C-alpha cells in the first residue's frame, strides 16, 4: 500500500491527493469555511479513504471513486455504525463526500455517482436546552458576589452570551475596539457567524456595563485590535476555560447539567419567543441561515406552556 499522500493522513494516489488538496483550498477561499469546518471535512475524507484502501485492497485513485457501487458506500456506513459513531457524525461525513464529489464533477476530474443514491441517516432533532428565567438571573447574580477581575470577566462574558445570543466562539473572537461604551446609546455589534455570515446584534445597557466593569479591572493593557476577553495570563480566553467556569457556577447553584455557554444562547432565544418576539427577528439575531432552525424554539415554548398548564389548571391537577 502506498505511503499516505502529503497533506492527507490516508492512502491516496497522487491525482486523488491533488484533487482533495484543491478542494480544501477552494472551501477555504471560496466558501469561507472556518478552520474547524475544514479540519472536520479533512478527517471525514481521510476516514473514507482509509476505509476504501482496506475495502479495495490497494491505494484508491480517482477511477476507483467513479466505479464505487452503492453497496461499497453502505459498507462504509455500516463500519462507522459498528464503531459506535453517531448518526449526526455519519450524516456530516456523507455531506463531506457529496461536496467532494460535486467539486470533482465540476472540475471534470472525476465523480462518485453512487453517492447520489445513498440516503443520509435520519437524525433526531434535539430541542434546545434553555434555562428558566429565574435560573439565568441567579447565574448572573452569582458572579456579582466576588469583585475579582476574572469573576468580572466571567460575568461580562455570560451576560453577553445571554443578552445578545452569541455563540461562545463569536464572543471570544471580539476585539477590544468592539467593546460597547457603557454610556453609549443604541450600541450594536457586527458579528461574523458561521459560514462568514454577518449580522447586527443590539447590545443592552446591562451588557455594556458588565463589559466596562470587567475592562476597568483587567490587569493587562489591551490594544484596540487585541482580544477582548483574556485568560489569567493575558492571552486569549479559551472556550474550555469559560466552560469550566460556568460548570463550577452551575454546581454551586445546583443548576441542570445542560447549563453551558451555548445554553445561554438558547435561553436568549427561548425567552424572547416567550415574551412575544417573532421568529424572523429571532432568526436574524441568532444568525440562522434557515428559519427551520429557529423554529425549534417553538417546541421549547410549547413544552413550557404545557408544563404551566399542567401545574395550574384545576382539571389538569385532578
């Protein structure tokens, strides 16, 4: 079996390796795929090529891809299932392979016709786990009991996630120059989300005040283009550190295990919906490409209403 091609940790003939490298470059340059997305696509393709090398008994090339039958792809899916991989992971891997096949076809260098016949595994749509409003309030209030700069940072970050519905990665990508002025009016943030999509998010005064409170205490000088949220040593705050801080808070307050930074984003959307906001507005604020993604929150609100009804209605209690 041939040595894995440069850039791919999997066996591949030179032409196939070159096509894969060009596809990844295209994803980064033309589709603005994030480094995280590119790494996932690379792993998926490498996984498939390693399977193919074992399945065919040799180094795969472009011709091998065009000759694949549906049963070959199903064998790959069965192998992944046997390894205990989630349906969502396999669905993404199939999407990766379809994207690569489309690129090959457009370039006229190859194709994987069988990929168009194989069905994507069904994925159970999970309902976002949001905190109750009183749980969110207790979480943010808890960070006011200590005046250390790191506690101020955590409060500013968690208040931002809940008050603006940001993803943790979006918040940690903010620069010092993005910080809202506490006395400013109608302040907004320009956020670049998934797929490079930009959106405008209004910032509440309480969020601006929490960030200003943090900046007044942080012991490091932050340049305008420097990272807004810093770690204990003055470098960029890692998402894992923020998650650990929130985990400690939830344990202290006896909050659900689903209390994560992303749950604050879900809570933002759920509480807006419960207060009468329309789905289109929430879609814009969250930066969802599809309204169907935002519509998941209607299930959360319906579940909340049902629980309230069950507790309050006399006939339900009986």
